[in-house]
């Protein structure tokens, strides 16, 4: 099983969470994107994760793998945000980079 869809999905969900005012960290993170940029990048990363899953597994299994890995990455994000929210957002960029590197390999 490939992890790149889940890694990109984690970054997408973290970006979408940053777009909501309620979930933005109160002392802002360095280089925090605006809510509209975070929203657009989240949707683009979700689309990229779907494309990667479909290309990796085919149309039928790719959609199922995409949804399954989004569920796991969403659960990981929610658990990490309840424990260490700054870490949850800080991991989004390296996790996305690792997912993109794994996609290219």
C-alpha cells in the first residue's frame, strides 16, 4: 500500500483547517497563509491526492483508497490538533513534501 495519498491528504486537511478562523493558532505561526490561500491550497491538495490514488490503483480502487487514507489522515490530524495544534500544522509542509517525493519515486 502506498502512503503518498494519505500524506498529501493530511496536508490538505491541515490547510483546510487553517482556513477556518476557529482553528487558526492564536499566536500566529511564522509564514501563516491567509484563509483564502489556505482554502485554495487545501482543495488543490485534496484533488492532487485523489489523482495520485487513481493513478496508483486505478479508478475503482483509487477512489476507495483515497477515501480510506483521507479518513486515517483526518483522524491523525484531529488527534494531533487536540494534543499539540502547533505541531499538527507544522508537520503539514514536511508531510506534503514527503508525499510528493514518494509520488515521484
